[in-house]
C-alpha cells in the first residue's frame, strides 16, 4: 500500500498532502482497523523525522567525494521528515543543496524538479552531472529523461523489472569513487 502511494505521487496522481493520510486510510481499511489516519500520520512522520540513519558506506563515500564534486540531495520525501532528518545527519554539511519535491511542487521523475535543482546550481553542464538513486522509476527514469547520467544503487542486485536502464549500477556506495574518478 505504501509503495503504491509513493508510485501514485511519482506519477502525479496524488499530492504529497494526500500521500500523508491516503496510505494509512488504505492500510487501516485493508486490515480492518478503525483509526484516525491524520493523527497516525502526524505521529509517524514526527518519529521518522527524529532518525537520520545512513545507508552502509554513505558517510565514507560522501566525505571522499565532497572535496572533488558538488553534492545535492533531491528527494521525493516529505519536508517535515526530510529537513530535520537531513539536518541531523553527519553528512549534511557536505551538500550544497537539498531539493524536496513537496517544496518544489514536482516529484521525481518530473523534469520540473530537475529544472529547479539545475537552477539552484547555476545550470551546470548536464554532461558533468550524475544522479545516484535506488529507484528506477523516479531517480533513474528522471535522470534519463533529463539527459543526465544515472547510477542505480542496487545493493540487493535486483533484476530490471522495467524498460528503464541505467548508465551505471552499483551494489556498494564505495563503488561511486571509481565512477566519479576520485
């Protein structure tokens, strides 16, 4: 249910505001529970915002890349989760920008979120940009459609289930160093 709600957001079928409660309304209905989805969502998001756990190898690769390349976070996550979560992360100071779809009014893979990101970065040469992401449908499709190189972070070595292909694929974040050349 949650995955479908996020796919609906990516496809523009629902807004971030609708996502907040829709996924819980659908879940509660599916399991036969009567609950206040709005209140539940607020508590859930507040708890998520309090955690900034990093993927294995994230801190090391960010520290290694930061002196050599500009780093930007582009997320479809909700602003009240992403802003405090990222602010607490030990890697936050290494990023030039954080671009949140809810604040921009467009979610990956839409070109509008990439337009805003490139505007904030003074329109870098697309040939010099690499998007790294774990979602084929938002990160990789969005990067491909926007004309930038893509790197699919695929630690579970899943098989492609879409017509979407990536320029690079990695199972470990440390492998980014070789792709970027640092």
